[in-house]
C-alpha cells in the first residue's frame, strides 16, 4: 500500500500527536527524554510489522518528504553555528571539543573492530558507533539513506540506526547521573540545602517566561520568511555541491553540504554584511523539520529486516556504553580540570556522547539541582551538542567511511 506526499505528511503529523500523548502519560519516556516522534513512530513501525507478518501487507511512504525535512534540519544546524560562540566558550570549549572529537574516533574504531570480530558489514559497526550515538536519530537517518543507496546497499540500515539511537538515548540518560555522583562523593562535594535547591529550580522555571518576551520580538512573519529563504538556499546550493562532489572518491553526503552552506550563510551575513540573524525562527523551523523527518523515518521502519542482527549489534552497543563511562571518568573529567565543573561536564558528555543534547542538559540539571550551579557546563554543553559536534562527527565519519569501510 503506497502513500503519496500529502498522505505521508498527514500520517507523520498523527504520529507526532500520538507520540506527544504517550510521552506525557508514560513516565519512562519522559524520564529518559525519548523524543515524541520516536515513541509514536516506533509504535506505528511495530503495527506495520504485525500487518506484514499476519496479513502480508507492506506499507510504503513518500521518501521525498522525509529527505527534504532531513535537509532542512541539518541546514538549521548550520544556520545556528555562529563562530562568535567559540570565543564565548574560550579555552575550555576548545578543549572539550577536542575531547569530544577523540571520543568520536574511539566510538568508530570500537564499532569497526567489533563488526570485524563478529564478521558484520563494517558499516553496521559505524552505525552502532558515532553515527547513532553521538549523532542521534537525525544523523542515523541521514547516513542510513546514504548506506542504502548506490551499488552496495546495506539492508536494514535505517531500522538498525533508529534502534541504536534510541538505545543510546536511554543509556545516555541513565549513566551520566550515577557517574557524576560517584565522582562527587569521591571528592567530598556536599549537596546544597533544600532551600537553595528550591531557589535554583524556581529560577529555571522563570527562564521560559523571560525568553518568551524575546521570542515575541524575534519570531514574526518577516523573520520566519527570511529563515525559510535561507533554508531554501541551503537546500539548493547543498544539492548542487553534492552533485559536483559525486565525481570524486572523497564524498560528503548532501545533508553535510547543506549544513556547511548554512554555516557560511550565517557567518557571512553576521560578519561581512553586519546582518543580525535570530536563532529562534531557525530553531523552530529546524525542530519542525526534525520532528517530521523522524516521524517519517520511524513509521517506515521495516523491523523484520533486523531480527538476525539484533544480538550482534546489541553487543557492540553495550561495549560502547562501557567505553563511554570509562572515557568520561578518566579523560573528560581529568582534562577538563578535575573540579566540580569537570564532573558536571562529564555527566553532560555521557548525555550527548550516547544520546542527544537534551539528554546531556537533563543530566547536568539533575546534578546541579542537588550540588549547585555550573555556568561553564551550561555554556559548553548546549553549544557543543547543538551544532559543533555534528560538524565534527560528519567530518570524522567521512574519513572512516572512505578509508575503513
């Protein structure tokens, strides 16, 4: 059964509504910050699996919508990448970026090595590496499309990618807090008083209302239209550059080109033409693109394709979790200064090293609510997780895919 563009869009929106309902009513999903499109999409994918197994019915959804939304999301990451943020983070941000880059390399080496030991396609090792763990669901879907194209497609790439990314979200939100508490107790840090905890939480609750006034000023018809125009330029030029790049052996996927064009537009407009670009409209449209993309990607999963690969991939993922714990405790913590901020950053690194920026922020909030604020962590983690890590990940992955897979 085939669904056209508009039918696919309508179903994707229903998946988002269903996911929002489930997340709001099931504490497990809320606790581990599982995205709404992932929850709703996986449920629909399971129902499609049942329909395929029992009634021999297979559903096919419009691929153009999914791909377009993916390009919009990565273009928004590029448009948000203001180089002045590097200056704000200073030396600590640079060090943390280098640590994150080293960990990406470790993830991919472990994934490839484990895949070779178990006689799997090396691309599966990368899929259970930084593609899904550092990259998350968006990057998983993007590389899965690339792996399934061409003369040597990888069966089940999208299904495995989404499953790995969800696994990473759960464990990224599970191990960060315990690791931080172990380091805090080891270094004799004391919990702050209950009154201070309440004050911190009250300040956090006031933040959205403060931001609301800014949002009302910067989100308007003109700013939304301007953002759509920039996104459209990213998509067009990104596609042109991808077509040009296809003639060479060292190739970057189209979504990476879209991201790079966004970076150039953002910083060119800011520093060459002195035009102020507001992040709020970019965030809104980027999140819309990501949500629809994930809904399309998840509901179109063919879960029956990955049954035989489930156990080997799970083994790789469990090794990755152990490595994340060891790396955060022995590298991130030590090189970030072995102080309170370093502990909070280690918890945050577990969050986006296995899951997503939202998981990392949840980890550091859980720690700071009990042991006190960390301005350095709240500055560095969102900046690195929001866009810098995706650029680093794309570059490192392309080297691994070109030379090792």
